[in-house]
């Protein structure tokens, strides 16, 4: 069994929940808890009490006052085990963390992912009476549904920044374990009850105050500079937009069709990436008259989907603003090719990425 949050990824564009999850570590020094520490034994006791009748084995937990083996590293609390209600073993985990309340990060944790990037059967986000946001997602361990392993999750973010992440599978382990049952054992209602239990909120409040995350400096306050809308406005004539991402100040996408099949085009707009400029833009990078550096890549997309092609143009301006755009020969990253090559050429991708409009997004 892998610790909660083992899926990794950093955006919901790549996983059902790509933001930091329980089980990650931070480097800040621990100074003391806002509330009395909650032990691993207490978390395990709550876990056993809150699950419906069944057998729980292979349990593991970490309290709010524990560190990882790495020196001076705090590790967030969690509890997990293999649950069997008589219909097949299933891994279940509860991760406990905090997010800066009212921030984009907090909102993203309970936003349903986009089906252009993640395959899932259903997803809903609900506002609870206390102002908390709860997302229930019924999806898969792998974005392209390979292996048949289902991953259902409930993610709760409270107005004060408590972040509870419940995950369950239809197998005894997250990865590399055979499917044991058609679906994970807990219904949406039971997932909700488990995620909203008071015990987890108390544990979140007991995380040492020095480990409570702070908002990123200069975080965008809202979607005034929508990447998807700007990208759509820079497309050439002759392509129809058949899908578009939500308003977001750093990431966007469109799905276009020029009559030869759907093609996903995605773009990241990052404000200052000078710290990785030397790594990403070598001596062979093209340098434009205004000092912008350009590199191109042609590669396969998802290694588990035959025939997927991804063309990428990566650019960085003298002030460090990085705009990277990719186009695929499919309407989504997780589906089979719809055409031989992407709808936009590399030269067109470069023209979009180097357009002055990106300088106006803030």
C-alpha cells in the first residue's frame, strides 16, 4: 500500500488531484502544535470506528507529532489499511493536511478535473452548510483506465484550511495489485461521512503551526488573465474550437478540429522561470530579436497509448516569462489518436507562444 498522495503530479491536468497531498514532507522546523498532538493510535482508532462493519488489516498510521526519517523533516499525518466487507479486499486511506484558506490552491483541491486530461465516471463538488467544499470523484488509478483499478476519492477543504483526502480502491493496493471487486466498497454517502468526520479536522488543527502552509507570494486573485481565452483568440482561421478549459491564470487548453479530427492544444504561462533557463534552453536554442529563446520538441505522448504524438514549443522571454505550448494528435491526452499529426504546425505553435498578448496577463 502506498502512502496517501502517492499519485503525485502537480496539477489537475495530470491527475485526479494534482496538488500537494497528505504524506508529503516539508522542511520547516517544527515549533509546537496549535492543539494537542493526535497520535497514530488515535487516528487508527478513529479509522476503525468510522468504517462500516468489516475486517481491517495491514493498517498504518502517522500522528501529528511525528517526523519522517529525513533529518528535520515534518511528515503530515495519515491512516490507511486494507478493508474487507466480505466482497473483496480494498485499500482505503485518509490523508490529513492543511492548505492556505481562500487561495487558488484551496479551490483547486475540490474542483473536478478536466476530462481532456483525466478519465473518470462522475465528479461533483458540493458546498456544505459550514462553508466547506467537498468533491466526490469516481475515477481510475490511471488516467487512461488501464488495469481496471478504480480510485474513488472524497476531498474536503474547510474555510479554515483543513484538508482531508479520502481515497479508496477496488484492489488491496493502489498499484500493482489485482482487482478484487467491481467497485471500491464505500458509496458516495459513506465517503462523505468519512471525509467530514470531526476526528480528522481535529488532527488537521493539531498539525504544528510552523507547518501550516502560507499563500504563495503574488498569487493571482482571480481568473482575470485566462490562458484558455487568450489561447483561443490566437488560433488561426480554419480551425473550429470544440472544447475549451476553464478560466485560469497559468494553464489553459483548447480542443480544435480543422476537419481532419480533434486535436488538443495546451499552454502553460509561467511568470518567472529564470532559475531553470539554463537547464531548459541550451546553446542550441533559437534566439529571437527581442531576446526570447525558443526550443522545439517532437515526441510520443502517453507511453501506454499507441500512436499518440506531442509537438511542443517552449519559450522564455528576457524577463523570465516562460510560455510553453503543446499540441496532440488526439482530442485528449488519454484517448487514442484521431489524426496522424496535431492540427497546428510547429511554426504556428511558436507564433502563438511568442505573441505579445502573453505579456499582458500579469
